[in-house]
């Protein structure tokens, strides 16, 4: 005995094939900037983040924007490529 045909709602339609572009786009980040202008303890708590980010993105540059009082903690850190310290007072952005 043969099987009864499946109802139309269960019939899988053939889906169109997707073509991949011949142009390769690199979606990996080239630079990552971490902003930590808080206190020394705040910066100490995020130091494991530096190694995790570098392990996940080995080809990316890792930059840190740190406050004047706490940037010395990360001096010599092998995972940070560059540390930035603001020279003047940072003004808050207007909220609209």
C-alpha cells in the first residue's frame, strides 16, 4: 500500500540558494577603546577584560582611555597597545 500524499501545508518548498559575494569583508575590529575614567579600584576590576579582549581579537589594537590618577596601574600591561590620558577637564555632553 502506498502512502497518502502529505497535505500542502507540510510540503517543504525549495528555497532559493544564496550567493556569497566575491568580495571578502573583514568584520573584525581594528581598534578597541576602553574608557575607564573612574577610580583606581574600578580600573583594577576590569584588568582581566584586557587579556580576554586580546585573546578574542588578537589582530586588534587595544587602547585605554584612563584618568590622570590611575593610568600608571596599566603601564607595562602587555595586552594594552596604547594608554590615553585626557589633558584637560572633560565636559559632559548635552542631553537632548
